[in-house]
């Protein structure tokens, strides 16, 4: 089973609604019994979400992205407050809403703006210059490459998703949105 990370943008009002309404939160973050009874509706909802500019999946590239941004391969908790780049993948505050691996995490608008500003300073060229097959393999960056070891080709998907992450955080910062992080 693979661990995949995703982001959702929500307004402060939407977040407050999810906090007040457990059924809405359950439906928002996963499937509820009605979804299981109507798989066509569930598929349509998931397809709509994936095509939205308010949702972004980074798939299995979350750990590689975190390593390239922070140099940290162990994902240990950081002292408070965490540096903005540490918030990109594993940051924010834990919510009560479970996801497959832990709980959904939330970045408040101030944290989103700090991340957006920090990401703006790192070009795709800079990110590429930080990649080293040796360091990825030594740090055992998930998913450890397709053949058990990282190759240059394995890293390409990270460089493809990075501009999307930058734009996602910048859009959320412009709109004053919160970002929810989920590992499933």
C-alpha cells in the first residue's frame, strides 16, 4: 500500500462549518455510508474534486519534495514554530479528522502565506540542483525509487509536481484560504 499526500483549500468559513458539523467533515474527507451505497456518485465527486483548483495530489512524491525543500529525510517534529518550508508537506496543526495515516493537518492563512513566500524563493532549477541520487538513497526517501533505489528518472515526477504546489499555495495565500493536508 502506498502513502499519497493531498492538499485541499478551504475558506475560513468552510473550515468553521467542518468543525461544527461532523457529518459534513466525514463526507468531505472520505466516504460515508451514502457514498458506499451509490458508487457512481462517489466516483463523480472524486473526479470533480481532482479537476478542481482547490485540490492537489502530490501522490507518492511528498517525502522527496520535503527532503528537497528542507534537507530533512526523517520527518521529525520541528521546534515551534516550524520553518515555513517544513510546513509544505508535514506542517500545520493536527485536526480531529482521521486520514489513513494519522490525522488531517491544517495550515492557517498566516502559515499558508509564509509557505507561499518561501516557495516563491525556490525556482525549479534550484530544486533540481538539490537532487542527488546518493543523498536520496542514503536517506531512504520514500518510495525508495521504483527498483528499490532512486534514479534520475524517478525524480522527474517531483519536478513536475513542484510548480503545481507553488501555484496552489500562492493561490491559497491570495484568497486567504486554509490548506488541509492529508496522507492516505
